């Protein structure tokens, strides 16, 4: 072959490879967000670095003092986090920002859907009921629950960028008449007392510095007799504070997921009762016979390398903002800590509580 033809052939093959990587393969699970669309939420491109170091500065002060002194800064810190990660989550995971137990012979997408529909079933959701999604992300669970049950769902998230993404997904799914999204703080919600028939939170209340603040708000906006289901991130009784490996995994999970501090499993029902709820059911959905929720993270190592490469190339070409690579590396580390948390059994992201506001609760 002529050297010139050889050069052209190689160039064409290289282009085809990049095209396939970025536009066709797109992500670990293609859900509408492509690598070329990666942004950093509402952060301007030249501010990404600043915001990323701001995010890390939250963890610099010693944990004991940080808890009290920074509780009021947590919503802004969580908002920054979701500006940084929302597009990467959508691109590499999908529209539902949570885990679910693996199901034999079923895809991740199906397992996710089953985990979400369980919420609707526990709430006895049906047409005519109005549900609240506490910390709704870009609305994956909201759409699944609305479609499965026929209920209306109102979601709240602290992150404006997610509100816009969720509204656009709701429109595309033809569910915008049933699903509404509001930007706000779930510890001070802009809803009247007793305005919802049911409520749920999926892997979201772990961002609250005091669980009382969010459970108290959910209690206030629920009608008497209304049910609330929450999937909570907690440490299990297997966690040992004197085991350095345990401590490293839990701190790694907190740092990579914008958590002011993970709670213990036994704290959840206690807080629920403290704010006035009856505890109807409590169960760690990760316990056997459930299959591991973390295999999806573990089996994707190859995808991570591919994703990392795509992101580096796009930042070099200035298609993706500078800083995406750092955030992606942080998530890669986090995946490792989450996997260790799952394998050792010291952590679960799906401690389920079903709570009821007593029928005779005073308004
Ligand atoms: C509930 C929360 C988020 C849970 C999960 C949805 C996310 C936790 C860690 C995330 C990820 C880790 C590795 C990323 C990978 C390096 C990248 O190539 C593709 C995206 C990841 C798989 C990403 C996806 C979302 C998570 C699994 C918290 C915040 C309370
Ligand atoms: C891990 S995501 C889960 C999203 C959604 N439940 C899902 O499963 O796809 C956590 C969500 O909680 C929201 N959140 C965290 N702190 C919040 C706060 N103080 N007020 C409102 N939303 C908050 C985040 O903005 C994000 O949407």
C-alpha cells in the first residue's frame, strides 16, 4: 500500500474508532446523555476547578467540628456536588441515581425499575393519589412510579440543573401532566401542611445533616394516615469503628457522595418515631436472598477505563469542560469504596423503612 493511502486509511480508522467510542457507545448504559453533552450542571466552564476545590474544602475541617459548624452549609455543598456529577451519572448510569439488588437473568434497567415499583406498591399508590418524591434527582424513579401506579408525583431537588433535566425527561416521556418538579430544600419544603397522600425518598435523605429535619418536614406535608417509604444509606451492625479498613471505606463513601456523615441503621426508626411516625415495616433490602447491589459497580471496571479515555479526549479537544476528568476520577475512587462497603457488609444503600403518619395526628 502507498504510504499516503496507508496514512489516510489509518486516519479514517482512527476517526471511526473515536466516533464509535463517543457518539455510538456513548456510555456504560446509553440513556440519552452522550459524552459530547457532558456539562458541569449550571457551573460556567472556567469556574469548574474552583467549585471542585470548594467541594473538597468541606471535608478539610475535623469531622466533629465540621458537623455542627457546617450543617447550614450542607445544602449549598450538595448543590455544588450535583452540578459536578449529574451529567456523568446520567451518561454512565442512567436517569435513576440509586442502587438496586441484582435480579437473576434481568438487566440493570429492569432491576432498577423493580426497586422503584416496590415503592409505589408499598405506598398503595393509585390514580388520583398525590405523591411527594423527596430528593428526586432527574426523575427516573418519579417517572417509573407515575407510570406504574397512575399517581401524580411532585419531586423536589436542591439542584436547579436537575429540575431542568427532570422536566425535559418528563415531557419526552409524555408524563409531564402527571409529574411536576420543584427546586427547593427538603428540610424546609415550599408545600402546605397535609398536602400529599404519600411520600418517598430514594437514597436522598443521607444528604441531610439531621434526619429529624427532613423526616419532620415529610411528616408535616403528609395527610394524616399517609404513608412514607425511604431507602436509606446507613452503616450496618457489622461496621467497626476500630477497623481501619472499615473506616477508610465509610469515609471514602462520605467524601465521594457529598455526605455530611453516614448514620447507623438503628438511628432511622428512632428518628422516625421521634418526629411522630409509626414504623410499619423496616428491612435492609440488601440482605440475602437479595443478590448484591454492588456487582453493577464492580463489573464495570473496563467501562470506567473506556469512559476515562473518552473524557480525557473530550477535555483535550475542549468539547467537555476542564475538571470533568478530576470529577470522573473521584467517582472511580468512590465506586471502589462503595464496593468494599457492600462486600464487607458494613454498609447498605437500601435500608427500607415504611412509616405512617397516625390518622389522628394533630396538624
Ligand atoms: C445515591 C447516591 C448516588 C449513587 C450512585 C447512583 C452513584 C454512586 C457512585 C457513582 C458512580 C461511580 C463510578 C462512575 C464511573 C467512574 C463512570 O465512568 C460512570 C459513572 C459511575 C458509574 C457513577 C454512576 C453513579 C454512581 C453509581 C449518592 C450521591 C447519595
Ligand atoms: C442520589 S440522588 C437520588 C435521586 C433520586 N431519588 C433517584 O433515585 O434517582 C439524591 C437527590 O437528593 C437531592 N437532595 C439532596 N439534598 C437535598 C436537599 N437539602 N433538598 C432537596 N433535595 C436534596 C439531590 O439534589 C438529588 O436529587
